C-alpha cells in the first residue's frame, strides 16, 4: 500500500485541524494534555460537539449516521484529535456495542439504540469480566433464565469501567449450562436503572473511582433486548473484542505522549545538562519512537483491509500498542525522578488551578499506575499472544 497521504488526505487533515482549533474547549484540552482527570460532563460535552458535526462515529457506515470516511481519513482524524488533546470518545457505545448491534441486532434494536449512542443520550458500560472469569471469559457464571417475555438475570460483573454513570450495559450471560461453556452464552442489553442492579465502587491505587463491581439480583430484562440468537453470544463477544483491540493501539495518543515525554525530559536537569542529552535515556526514547513508527505502519496496513472485520491482527496491535503506552509512562516517571513519588489528588480532579508540586510531574505517578491496566483489559496480552500463535503463526 502507498503510505504517503494524497492531496485529498492532506486537505482533509487541514479541515480537521481547523475544526479542532475552532471547537475544542481550552479547559478540556488543558485537562488532557496535563493528564488531569476527566469528569462525566467533560466526556459528554465533547461527544455532543462531535455529534452535532456528524463526526462522533468515524467507523460507522453512512446509513447509520457515520461520516463515510476512508480508513486513512479515520486514521488522520484519530491522530489529529490526539495531537490537539481532545477527550476520548468513550468506546463502549460507539466502538463496541454499536458494531455488534449493526451486525447482529434486530431492526428495532438498530432503530432505537444507534441514534441514542450517537447523541450520547445513553451512556454505556461493558459487562464482561467476573470474579474468576477475566482472561478466561467463557467461564462466566452470571445467569439469565427465560421467564415468559423476560430473562431473569443473577450474578456479578467486575472491573466495570464508569458504570457509576451508565444508563445501559451490554452483558454476557449464561443461558445454557448443559453445553460446552462457549456455546451457552448470550448477549443482553440491560437498563442500568432497572430494579435489582447495584453498583459498588472499586477505588484504585491512584485513588480514582474509575471501575466498579456490578451486582444483578433477579433483574428482569425484556427478551427483545437479546442481541441475535440465544446461546450465540460468544460469537458476538469475539466480534466486539476485535473492534476493541484495534482501538487500544492508540497510536495518535502515544505520539502525543511521546512529545510530552521529550519536552518534559528536556526540562529536567542531570549534572547540569538536560536529561534528553543523556545518551542512555536518549537511546531509550529513540528505541521507543522506532517501535511506535512500526506500530503506526502496521495499523495503516490493518486499516487498508477495511472491507472485513478485525481479525487476529487486532491482537498484534493490542499487544504492541499497550506495551508502548506502558513504556512511555515508565520513562515519564524515570524522567520525573523523586517528583513522581507524591501526587496531588485535588489538582488531578481540577479542584485547584496549580499543583503544590510541579504541574507536569504531579499526575505522572497516577498516570503510570492507571496505564498498567492496558495490558489486561480487552483480553490480557498473554491471551493475545496465544491467539497470534494459533491463528497467525499456525502453531
């Protein structure tokens, strides 16, 4: 494939940059670039701005409200958003459950849920992992028993990101225990405000409330909220995970973070010289930049096959993308040195304009801890290596 941008692509990039310059609020840009925590309103505000422009779902087909962009244009869009420092569009609705509804849902589900995802009328979360069923997701135990026109759901999900804000959850449930474990799973869309659902926060090491436990106690879910066929949910789950893993690569975001690392390291002094002038540290940054360039070329190759759903190559993107993200945070902490030891929660939450510590260094420890999760969610990197070994290498 030709990896050089065409004149049309460059014109598209200019239009994107102009839009971002005109429409990205300065306070949101500041939060993203400074690694500060984003509130629900921050995500929703940016989502609605893009929805008004028609650009909130770059990968969607035109008939469902997508902009009709080429794979290269979608890559340019993501890169420019990362460069500008936009809040991310949360993937659970737009990039995860929506493709499943488009591919396997009923017409009624498409007509009802997809417009609400576009406008952020519904905030979605993901009900996959359970205690004892994370990487081995097919071992899940949450049950859904048919009772007339409803399923009765009982069980527990864990590590449910931002469930405290959610209106809806797409959930894997066991509808048949008498068959091979992968064959007895169904895919349900559930109202998070339904009686019997309890959300309990999990406070992480960085003192943030990002993930939760979700409990289901005799929750009634209408049968029409079953996606596709009963007991075929494992097929739909794998389809969804392919889309999730492709997005986890986050090349644009890593390029922005690499730029931050270089600027930050250049401002740190070691023996009277900038840290970036240190040969050993500079070599680490250079090696990482080479890996990031290679990942970007691989992403472009995958995007060039836009006619088919993401396959096992998504596992390659997931592994290398998350390793690069984690290495970036490791080098940031190394560059900060002792300044990375404490962190200032009030500053991270936007309650104070400046940190009692160095503004750039203050969030880095919390940022480092948070990014450790990337090699686990979306299917742990160990599982991805198994997929690569079996489905790409044929071993």
